């Protein structure tokens, strides 16, 4: 056994609280709350998560999240330090045409009655600017992360550290994503830790905090 179980024991209360927040977001949140999470996950690729979330909050404060045009959204993203801000702004406005308003119901209709992996893969195909990582991130942050993995570089760096994979791939296609995901799921099971908790443990080890 590694040190994962001891770390989990030390921060389990915080992890449980964070996962409960994610679950409540879907159960109690309205369209705007779910839409904000969708926009956050659209902004996170190749960006700092805090900067991405601060940008989403700024878009909301400036009444741009629901109605802003590409240039106005891009300017806020740039001000908040989000890289590839023009592309992210285009993705947000394209997704808004399909998923807002009515975000919660539209997402529900897309993923209902499907196995989690299939639901995640369908989200990845339907939402502009997303890969499997972003779709996994969104599902985890809306309470459905137990059984899928958010394979960003922070997580894969930890997987290398624990010998789960040999190296971080230079690029990752769907087949490679699923292969690494299965290895992480097996590692979580061996360690006796839910995989959505393992993700937060890895984030804590990398950043010394529990975030989104």
C-alpha cells in the first residue's frame, strides 16, 4: 500500500464536503449554476483552474455569461489570464446557443438512461471545446464522478509517481484515455479509495488545496 490511504484519512472530511457540494449543485442548482459549471469546464483546458473560475464569475458579474458576445467574453477571459481566450469565447457562445437556457434539462436529456462512460463520451461529442477530460470534469463537478477520471497533467504526473503509468503521453486520443482511465480505476480500487476522492487527493498533493 502507498501513502494514499493515510492522506485520504487526513483530509477525508474535506473531500467528503467537496463531493457533497458537487452533488448538491446538480440536485439543487438551476440552469445558471449548471451553465456556469459548463463554462468553467470549457475554460479549464491548458489553463489554471482558479483563473478559469474567476473568469466565469467575472462574466456573471458583468452580465455577459447569459448574453455577452464573443468579443466581450474574450476580453474578460483575457483580463483574467485565461489562455486561448478568443477560442474559449467562441466555444462559450456556441454552447450557449444549444445549452442555455434550459441547461439542466438539456444535459439530463443527453445523458439519461446511459452508462456513465457512454454519457461522458456523448457529452464530449456534443459540447464545443470539450474532450473526455472536460466532460469527466463536468460530471464530477455535478456529482457523477465516481467511475470516471479527469486525466489532466496534474493527475497523470501523480499516476507516473505511483507507477500506474510509465510516462505522461505527449498527446492522448480516446483509446489511450480509456486505457489510462482503467488503470487509474484499478489503482483506486487497490487503494480502497473512491476514484473521485483519489482525484482530489492527487490535486491536494499537487496544489495543497481542495478545489474544483
